[in-house]
């Protein structure tokens, strides 16, 4: 990170207005070649990737859509952030399955009695 690219990480855009304000900071940096577009990365929620022309930090932008709040993070942190999200999703899925099994057991028990 450097002053040429960005000095702060954004783990989520609280509102779409926040994202639009961020875009007003991003686009001049792109047009002045402070950061350049990189190939899209194989992250689940990534939309755009950039590389700083001075410090060579790679940044990943995830655009907010509906309930997804998006982010703008260095590559390594974006990968960790998405891994954490996947882990939380799997844990949520397991919890739902357990609750569903318990409900089915109660229904079966009620029918038997």
C-alpha cells in the first residue's frame, strides 16, 4: 500500500453511496495510471483487479450487489476474506441441516405417538 494507490482497506461498502464515492476516488487513479487493471482473479466475489504502478500491491474490487456489500482489499486479504465467508456459509448450511433433522424427528415422533 502506498499513497499512489490506496492506504486503507474496505471490507464492505455500507451503502451504495459509499461505493459510488469510492469509485470517484478509483477512476482518477486508473486514468492517471497510478493503478492499472490486472487479469480477473479466481475469487468467488471478485469483479475487478488492479495493480499499483509504484508499490505493485494487487487490489481486488468486489462490487456490491443486493445484500452483498462488496469490498476493496489487497489480494491476500481478499482471498482470506472470501475463505472466511465460505467457511461461515458452510457452517450455516450445517446448522440448517441439523435443525431440519431435529424438526423431522419431532414430526416422526408426534406421528408415532
